[in-house]
C-alpha cells in the first residue's frame, strides 16, 4: 500500500499588495521525515510556513493532512491540527520567566479548582530544559538570557505542545555547536515518534545532516524536490541561486596601519573580565567564543550601552568616554547588533526611514525640515549596493524577509561612515549568496582603512575572513591567534578554556 504524506500543500499562491511572493508552490512531508526548505533570502520560505501555521491566508491552493483537506484560517486552527512553528525572529516575552514562556497559551490547571498549577509547570519546564541539556534557571527572566538560550525556550515550547508537524525556521542560527547537537537529538526523537519536521536553514551542512529530502524555492516558485542523498552541496546551491557560486570567503590580504581602537582591562560586572585588545585600520579581527562567552557584552560596554566597572577605551590614541551609542557614533564607532528584533529595526516603520535614522542630521534642510528627496536617493544607493530585496523606500520593515532586514541594518550603519565597525553575527540567517555579498562589503571596508571587529559563532566564517582572531572564554580573552596559525582546533582550545594565554 502506498504511504500517504502526513502533510501536503498543493499549488499555494500568495501576493502582498499585488506582488506575487508565492506561485503554485507545493510541498509534502511524511510522518517521521525531516523535510528541508531551502531558498535565498526573500524566496518565500517563511511566507509558505506562515500560511501553514495560520498566520497568513493563501490566495489559492489547498492543504491536506493525512489525505484530508483542511482549512487553516487562524493560528488556533493550525494548533488544533497539531502544527507548531518555531519562528525565525524570536517571540519569547522578555518580562516573563522561562517557565511562563514555555507554558504561555497552554497553561496547566489544577484538577477541578482550575487554578494555575505553577509548581507543576515549573517542574515540567525543569525536566524539559534538562532533557535538552540546558543549564539556565526556569525562574530566570527570559529577557536576561542570551539569544541562544531564548531560542531553546521556543524549541521547548513547540516540543511540549504535542505537535504532529513542527516547523523550524532557522532554528540553529544562534545556537552553539553543543546546543545544535542537542537540537539534532531532539529532532531525531521527534522523527521516531512519527512527527514531521519542516526545517528551514541557510546552513547546508546541517541540512545534509538532519534532513532526508529538500524542497527548493527561488523567487516564490518551486524549483524542485530531491532526496539529499542524490545531490551535493554545489548542486543545491545552484538550484537555489540559479548559478554556480565559487569561493565562499573572498579573502584579501590586509595592509594594517595604526591602532585605531584599543581597549584596556575592561570590566563589566562578572561578564567582562580584564578584556584587552586592539583594532588597527585596514584589518578584520574576528571574535570567537561560545554563546555566553561575553563577546556581545564586550561590544556593548565599548558602545556605552553597559556601564563599565573599570578599564579604558582609546580611539586614535585618545582616551574616550562613551556613555551612549550617540557618543559612540561621534567617535566613529558603530555596532551592528546580533538581535535585529530587539535592537535593530523599528519594525512598523518604512525601510527607508529605518535606514537613514542614525544619519538624519545629514538631511536637515531649511527650517529644520528633513529633505526627503535626498534621503530617498541615499536609500536607493545602499539598497542597490547591498542587493536588498524590497519594493521601495516605504515598504514596512517587518514585511521584509529576515535576511533582507539584516542587510538594512548593515546599510543603516554604513551610512554614518564610521571608522570602527563592530559586527555581531552579521550573517546569521543570511543565504549563501548574500553572505558572500556581505563578506565583499567587509573587504571593501577593510580596503578603505576601516577597523573591523566581527563577532561570530560560525567557525568557518571566522577562519575565512579574519586577519586575526581574538577568542573569548567566560568573559575573558583566552587567546589571540594570527591568521597563519588559525584553525578550528586552535580556536576551540581557547573557547572551551583548555588553553589560556594567561
Ligand atoms: N507581510 C508582508 N507584506 C508584504 N510583503 C511581504 C510580507 N511578508 C513577506 N513579504 C515579502 O515576501 C517575500 C518573501 O518573504 P519571506 O519572508 O517568505 O522570505 P524567506 O524565504 O523566508 O527569506 P529569508 O531567508 O530572508 O528569511 C519577500 O520579498 C518579502 O519582502
Ligand atoms: Mg524567512
């Protein structure tokens, strides 16, 4: 007997204000299978999954579960059918505790009293965390956790909600290698329970590791469905981008000049401990370390966002006092945050206004009015430079695909023409083609004598683009490695605390 797919989406189409973002796209997945959904930024992956989970309504097309046609008009409908969605952008509520987040929307009540059973939910959350190897406290405020930890909450939420189909949109983008491994174990467990997983990721190695088949989209159209055992990475990339892509890391040799930024014995609570390093003009320094090693905190102390407890910061040899990102910009320093939802974009504003925001002064004309025409010209220039897929200046930022939002953030800070740039996970959730564009932009900045710090958890990326690598471990600089001595093992030794430059 022929086995029927657990889920079939047939000829789904969707337009936003007249623009077709999905055209006759079909996707099916069997129980016990992990189906990869692959495509460039803006290809339509998240939109297709938002339709499946009841967030968007499709214009045409049909959805079948176990061979029966179903109608999904709301998130509730989808939940009732056992479909859960782990979103690309975090939706954890920062003011609630870990356990409150896990049980949000499906709180457990005590027998007939109908009182919320806090003790049970706390205990259950503790178990779930433990089963995933998470060490943070169930009573902690979610907002105090790292991005990686918040993501784990979302995964636990979906797993605990008795789903049959779990959609994971870029689930590992901010997880450490260890957390990723744990996640893969969880996925294997879901599979063995007969659940179906739809897995969106820009990390091809992962797709080969956890998925059995792949559905590829390009520009809202279905390009093909194939078994992963039958294709290699290059074939996948060319299906995805419609061309071959050579060398992923276009490295250029540096010609480093004088030291522009120097940080001496920086301390912040117990998160940043005696951190010292420097950046020279015309070089890219990679900052490696595990999630929670204090890399973003270090950046935020430099930016004045966190108030340092001691230590000094020098720009061009002069001691500076930076109390806010405004002071930082004045000193030519910008920070591109790892968390675009929390810190990057004002999601209900137009893309164009988001982009020009830190640089508004430039556009003030007579009577203090903003000259919009010039703003639009600059917007167009940067949108083109960075191949941002947008309908134009007035498109609302939250309507851009995840990867394109990331590019807008980069553009917005580049517009301030800074001297020192700190990039925090700049290519998280960005497709292979766009990643390369970003590396090329970094190289261009390097050629123009900027000093660049790239914080990244992607080891290949750190190795591929850095001239020097600073590795952090538990708030300290554990070591510094030159490009010629750099390797995955060398970084890991410092990152896990086996070696210390001490
Ligand atoms: N609510 C919306 N209103 C208008 N346009 C939208 C909306 N949501 C998505 N789009 C557009 O639909 C297209 C597909 O976006 P989608 O988020 O599905 O891409 P994606 O494949 O998930 O990309 P990424 O890898 O960057 O996350 C994009 O051009 C995006 O701008
Ligand atoms: Mg997406």
